[in-house]
C-alpha cells in the first residue's frame, strides 16, 4: 500500500512530544466501551458507518487485532504470524466490548515490558512498542467512530490522543484542522477543506523515525 500525502501547500503535522503508550491503548478501549456499552443490546447487524462490515463483525475484529499486535511484539516476530484469535460468532456485543478491553490490557502489558528499541513485524514496517500502541489506538478510535455512526451515536476520542497518533503514524497529514477530524481524514473517514480525500491505498508509518 502507498501513502497518500497532503495536498499542495499543506504543512505536515508536527510530531507530538509524548509518544503513544500502553496507557493510551487501555484508555482508547475504555472510551469505546463507555460509548457503546449503553447500546450493547441494540441490533448490531446494521452497517458500521461506511464499512461493508456490520457493527457486530467490526467490534469482533478489535480484539483479533490487539492480540495479534501483542503476539508480534512479545515474540519480536520477523514475519507475519498466524492470528491468535479469529472472532467469536456467538459472543454478544456486550461480551465483545469486555474482550476488547481485556485485549487492550494484554497489549499494554506486552508494550510495557518491551524495551523501547524492540522491533517486530507489521506489514507497514517493523514497529517499536510505541508504534504498536499507536496502531492499536488508531484501530480502536477509528472503529469506535464507525461503530458509533452505525448505532446512531457520537464518539469523541480521548483529549490529546488524536494529535499524538497523527504525529506517530501519519506525519504527512496536513495541520491546521481539528486533530480528531484530521485523524478521521487520515483513515479515509472524513474530508478536510482543500485536501484530497484519502484513497483506499493509505497506510501507516509503522516503523519509528522517517
């Protein structure tokens, strides 16, 4: 996948001073659960925002991703590993929200134990612990947005987190707009004035540095 850069004349987002860390992963998962928990008994067979998946399939994807990140980082994987978890078709949305938060704690514990210079495979580049935490937060926040949209809710990311995720994963993103809106743009979920909409071939900067 290629990275779609900012529009002509846009200024890239400056990297945030603080890295995205383990506590952010747990905080993002808790924010998703707090938003969606009150509607856990609704019909989750509706589309998750603009996705082809329905809401139940989307929330089932989250712990799959978090646990796979944890497995790669824990083992310092040099190539892609088989999935640790591949969904649970009978689990209720309420249960899946709990599993997502549990998986966030697992990844947070692995990232806390890993030295900062640890590296492990991701298709977008060999990531460090901060990179895996940032990608996990992006997954949680963006799919939290998708789920909330599908279920008729609003979802706001924890304050300050979108800017730090942008700085780590999307250093090419234009500055000047609200960071949460810009993070949605970076994931192809929103428009920014004067900037081309992201195509389906966008990707992250998973590896640290340039």
